């Protein structure tokens, strides 16, 4: 769904209904910073921070990022029964204020930066698990490597039940979970452009931020990688024996990032990647692995869910229908605009082969005033100041540096990038946090624009809305799929 859309509020609601509620783990440190900068309306973040095991890390974050001028930050922290809607309203009412930025992510992070990542992931999972005994997961992108290890540790400190990782091949994650559960240093390989024989790693040692001194082991969460082929699932099982508890099988019509088509890239008349028989997952082979799997991509109806179960799936993953419900983190005005278009039969989703700096196809929902419009994209000054999708590369002198195809073209070329890689690239980092009402305002007055993502199956939403009633809840989606709930 994008950063912050699958919020703690949405995950908590789904979990309380007996299903697996999943929060997005993307950019949680920046989202926490912006919540605090907006005053932490309702006190939800600070309530979770009060339960964090290291109050030294909490004080550092509050001292650096919390603003209370003109905002309700001094209000009594809300309880687990509150719906959290004040957060979205506060984000939209922030006015012409520029957000303070956390330092950009890189291979080596100092203890304060690691602590912020750990804290942010703890806060999101803590709030999602608060007030019920349901199961909560968190979803990460393998392509966003720099914060992965401290993010996992923060979620585990909050007793997360399930880790889900897609957009890559997360072979080393099961071993990292084993080590982090015992508060031990964990390492994963860093994918570095231009690296030859030299190997680069990302490391995280809980002791570096004050954890792991005589503390009991953490519960190791279950691990469900997202795959788009049975061959990938087989490779993960072979290289991570005993560390994988099931699979999410995601098809190319799911929202967000899609796996590229197999074979030579071909585009349809709209310029979208063409998927064929090679991209259809062999479910018989998946069943032979003996692990549960869930199907994702246009399974947001009772009929499609029944098909999935009949095919041997344990269940389905639903994103699009939940993304536009009242409990999601989307800014209310954006949600209403999209649903109004849909109710009038004007909704459209385009699989953009170049929008994402990752090189993966990315689903973009058409919406006036967003980066889905070519003119709006052309008018945006290129800038990279969040940097989650930056890639490490080796400079001629052997040192690591970082670049992103969506940064200013001249900067990218000076770092050895190719001009053709910059064409059509959009700044997903800024657009996705703008989707949740936390867009940056530049010194020159430019305001970051949103860019919504959605699965192709937007028709699944139509049963929940009418032109006169553009609102529905997470429980409506769950009941539509499982009427016994």
C-alpha cells in the first residue's frame, strides 16, 4: 500500500477481527519524526514510546523532533480504543511548516540513528498490538536494505508475530532473526553496484544501543517471504532451511511494486509490462513444499478467496480494499478524491515500468493533482532528501557512495549513473509520505505531491461505496470476505 497506509490503526482493527493485520515497515523512522514534528496528536506515539525499554533513546528522539507549539501534543495520551483519526487531521492542518529530517541512511549508521529506527518500528508494532490478543505482522521491502536489521529488532522488541518481506530475495533474514532474538550482532550482505570481489555488509549489534545485557531472549517471529515464482520459493527453502514458515505468492496485478516479467521486457499499447505464462506461479509445486501459502493480487472478494482456498492456499493477502478504508493511513482528502472518482467510473491504475527507482514495475493510480500526471511530474524539482531507495555504489577510489535515479540528473551522472536510467523516475519516498498527509514543503515554497498506488482490482471497492456514501471500514472488508466474522 505504500509507507504508512497500512498503519497501526488499520492493522490493529484487522487483527482484532481475528485476521493477520500487517503494518507497513517502510520509512517508519521518518513517519515517527513527522508525527512528532506535527505534535503527536492524540499522544499515541508518546504512549508507545513510554513502553520502550530504553528511555534514553526516547529522550533523544523527543528532544530532537517533538514540537508542541500550536499543536495538541500536550494532550493526555489516548487509549487503545481511540481511532487515531486526529493524526491524519493534524498532518493536513500543519500549514506551511518544513519537517526536520533524520540523517540519510547509509551502510554505517551511528547509534543514535540506529536507535531511532529501532524505536520507530517498536512504536508501530506496539500500537498495532495494543488492546487485543490478535496476530500482527510487519512488511518490509528487501530493496530498502540500510534500515533492515534495526527495523527487525525494533519490531521484535514489540513482540511482532510475523515478518513479511518482498521486492527481492531475502535469503539471510531467517538467520538474522535467530541472532537478533538472542540480542546478538546480525549481518546481511549489502548489494553494491560495481562491486567485484570485495564483499560489503550491513551489521547491527543491539549492544551498541544499550540492549542485550542479561535480558531474556526475544520471541522469534514467523517469516513469510513474498515470492512470484515457485523456483524462488525453492531456492529460499534450500538456502534457509527451517527458517521459513510460509509464503505470500504475489501476482503482477497486486498494488505497489511488482516483480518484472520473466524474459525480454515487452510493453503493451499503454506502455505497461506484458506478463505471460512464465509469470504464473505453479501452485502444485508450492503445495509440494508442505508450507502454508497465501495468494495476493485481486483476491479482495469472497469468490476469489474461495478460488484461492480451492487451489490449496491457506488464505489471501488483501491490500487495495483495505488501503481506502477509514482506518488506513491515507490522508482523508486523497481517499475521498479517489473513491469519488471510482464511484463515477473514472478510476484507473497504470503499471509504470520506470516510475520506481528500484527498477521494479510500480502500480500508479490516476489522480488529479498527483504525480500520476505527466505535467505535475515535470514541474517537480528533482531532489533526494529521504533516500530510502538510494543504492550504494563503488567510487573509482574504492569508497562507497550513494545514488538514486530519481535525484537531480546532473548529480546522478556525476556519480557514474546512466542518463537513460533517470528518464521517468519518480521520487517515491517523498510521494508516499505525502500520501499520508506528511508531505514536505520546500524552502522555495514547492509542496511535495502525492502518488497513490493500488492494485488493478479497484472494482473490489465498488461494493462498499456509492456516490453519496464514500466511506467504509476495515470490518466491512473482512465481513465481505468472511461473512462469519
